C-alpha cells in the first residue's frame, strides 16, 4: 500500500506513515498472492468444465472452494520485519598514568610550653626599722620557674631597701645573720626590676624585702612580683 499524502510505499499493516506521520485509511486490498490463487482456481474450474463437456456426458460445474466470495477482503499475511542489530563501537580509552607522588615526611609540631603565673605580692606595705618581710614561692614538680616584677621604696634619708631572691639554704643563712647565696641582690636601692630564671631542683624560693640595716626609719614599699611557671614536660 501507499501513503495517501506523500505516496511512499508502506506495509499493508502500517497504520501511520513512517515518513510524514499521516494516519492511513484501511482499504480492501487483494495482494498478489491472493490474485495468483484466484487465477489458479479459475483455470482449474475452466479445465474441469471443458473435460466434463464431452459428447455423451452432461456438463458438471464444480465450484472451487479456494476462491474468495465476491466482495470479500483477503488480508495478506504480514511480512516479517528484518531484525536489525545495532552495534555500537566502544571507544578505546588510553590508560591514564597516575601522577608521581612525592614522598613527604610530616614532622609533628613542637608543643609550646604551657606557662601560667602566680602573684607573689601586689600593692604597698610598710617595713619597720630593723625588720624584713619575705614571700615564699613554692616549687612545682617538673616546671621551670621565673620571678619578675618591680619595687619602689620611700622613707628615711635615702629611700632605700634591700631585695633578695634566695633558695631554702640561702634563706636559712640570711635569717640567722650569715652570708647567703642570692639569685638576685638589689643592694640598697630605691627601685629595681628583678627578672630571674631559677633552676628547677624541686625546692622553694624566697623573695625578701629587707630593712634590718635601718635602726630608726620605716620604709613604705610598693612591690609587684610574679612567679611564672612553664611545664617542662612539653618541651
């Protein structure tokens, strides 16, 4: 059959044109095979009639059952569609070379020592003549120690005092009036800024403000001293 719109030849079972999409109208159609079958049946019928019409015999008409009845539509058997196999070529991928990785060695960061402070003395106080005042700085296990700050004295003719930083042995000798080893010795001074890093040997230290050399004059002292500790285990 043919498309009524564009004229393209189509299969008899097609309902829509594969080219223009036109909806096809179904019309009675007799295929070539059906025409051939009808022709053969007609020839057989004519031959039978001729042979039967010999003298002495009455003609006998035999209707062939293979011929279609008038007005009947003969539907051709559907022609099988050829199977089409689509083969898609897979592109070959080039292997990607892995980039060279440089070997790196990471070094753990050096921990920063944790430092913390404790106030030794903050504010003014008075030293009577012939006396001294001391402040004990306690040692902490596995922690280094640094003492720093400032002081200022007033009173008497020279506005002076003496400031010492001693360990336990030195403080014992000092309070008994003996010579003592000092880590800081201001001498007779009006003001000063101690800044001393002390060795860690698990012992206490002492900050001493001394006015024993004065027999009559009291001294007013302003002192701000701080003990700084640093954890030695994180070094």
